[in-house]
C-alpha cells in the first residue's frame, strides 16, 4: 500500500505547523472559532513565523481555551440545527452524521463538505496501512448503517482502495455468518460486543469460527479491543488478530493499533495535534502518566475542532516501535472516560476494569452492570449470564470467582446475580451494559 509517513518527530512538527496555519487561515467565516482565535491571537502568519518546536507548539496551544462537548451541544441548541461551527455556506455541505448521544444524552449533528470527507478518506487510507490491509482482503461490515460516522467511512475508505466490501445491514447474525463463509471474508469490522455475539450464534449453530476465513477483526465503538481478557477471548474464538481503532464523529478517525504494536493505539499525528493533559490542572502529562486526550484535527476544514477535550483517559508513550511511524502511542488503548469513573467504597473504578475481570471467565456469555446509590454511596451489582448448557454449580463457581477477583483488585464486595441464558440484551452496535438506578 503506497502510504508515506514522516520519518521523525521534527518532520512531523514541521507538517503540523504548516497545516495548522493553513487551517486557521481558512476559518475567517467560521462564527464559532473566529472570536476564540482572535482572543488567543492565533493567525496564520503568526503560526508560520513561529519556529516549529515542541515547546513553541505547547505555548501556542495554551493560549486557546479547551473546548468540550457540552459547548458544542449548547451551540447547536442555541443555533439550530447545526450550530455555528461551519466554515462555509450550508449549501457546500454534502454529508450529515451524528453522535449516538449516549454519554451526554443529546446527539451532536456534524456536517462535512466533499473536501472534509476526502480528508476522512485519507485518514482511513493511513489506518488501513497501519493495520497491514492487503489487496486481497475482503471486508464485511455487519450492522445497519445509521447516521453515525464510524464504519460508514471505513467501508467507503476500503472500497476506494479497491477491496471488496460487504454491507451486511438488515440481516440476522445467522445470515451474516453465512455471508462470511460464502464470500471467504478475511476482515470483520464491528464492535467487540458484536464479535462475541457472532461467536455465540456460531456455537449455537455448531460452526467452528477458528476455521473460518477471517484473519483480522477491526473493532471500534466501545472499549474491548484493548481490554486484555476481552481481546484474548475474541482472538481465541475466531483464531484471528484483533485490531483496535479509535475515532469520534466530531473529530474523525484518528487512531489505530498497528501491525507491529499490539495492545496500543497509534494516533495519526499527520492529521491532528495530540495533547494528553491532566484533567484537573490541564498540564501535559509525562511519559507513562494517564491524562485526558485532547485533539486538534487539521484537515476537516468544514467543521474543525481545535483543542477538543475528548473525555477519553489514555497513557502516552513517545518511544518508537520499529517499522511504525513516529506517532504518539496510547498504551493499552482507551482506558476509560472522565465521565464514567465510579467511586466505590473509596476506590476509583472504571467499567472497563470490571469487564477485564468478567471476560477472563470463559463460561460467561453476557453481563450487565447496575449502579445505584445506597446510603449516599455508589454501589455496583453485576448480572451474569453463563453459557447455555452449564450446570448451576459451574455458574455459581463463576460468580464466586468474579466476586473474589473484584475484591482482590478493587477492594469492595460486588453483588453478583446469576440470570438464565438469553435474559440479558444482545447488541449489534455499542453495548449498553450499564444501568443506573
């Protein structure tokens, strides 16, 4: 695949300064960004005249306030339907996508011009290069195509590169498994949850997925791809390599696990500027420290985001991996979100850390986390569904092991409820396993 990347960090910085200056120069009619840029004294000429060093970039960024999703939601409510983050007349825009709205409750609508959509395609070309897409690969996207950005862009990106792509919306899981077999699909693109759901259906039908044509599973949309137990379960069941991917409707597709570096995400710093900041001090964290991922995308001119706080918690490393571009690596992928951390008996707990424990028990088919207040303290109870055909004794043992591991790792007693097979909901897209009372 003919994709070139910068060879070192200085070359990357040179490109980022050039592209940031070009972007700022095209935002003269963007009512959302103009007052912010003026206040920060950001101009195209000033950026171009600044020597491209990491220190100067840090100083430049510090002058512009961080933007959060709540501000974008408020802007769209006050300026229906699309807000003021539009660099061009409405007639110039050709695509509309929106967020799921599951975190803040209110979805964001996001418009793209043909130019911005071409930028998204260029991001996917780099993503596929990082994962080692082959010319002979055949891809399946087994979900109904709604207004989210996600794999719409992944599908079109692979199709533009000449790969066979199957859109498997409006089909049952059984029909999708048949489609994979009949067309000798090599790459499955879905959420981690749906990869496991297909595995459940395959077991019920007596299909051995380890013997299928699938060689790689591209996962996104939720944690799981870099939760070790979930990842191992998917890879073992399918006998295929899992590749985690990260992106957001509002910022675009910007990170990918590489062929040479399993267990981390490399961020496309060719297409964005990355900051990882302490959520409380807003100071940049050091190598190996956790912080919030903040993104400035450089090519989505029609509706750009500068210093956007994603809410995702990550741990950076700038140590290079042989064979990979000099991008910042997010060790362990997305570890959690600033808005989904619970304090249970004085302990900070992310849902992903509980999933790691639950998915380490292979007899578990599905689970649900229930969060409620008891005497002004947060409590967690877990509903567990074991695989069909297991005895009560085996299921009780699973519950005991989960309870013990939570006690050992997180120092609190979790209430475990066993439910019958088929009781808990199944999901095609993002799983909604957290219930708040």
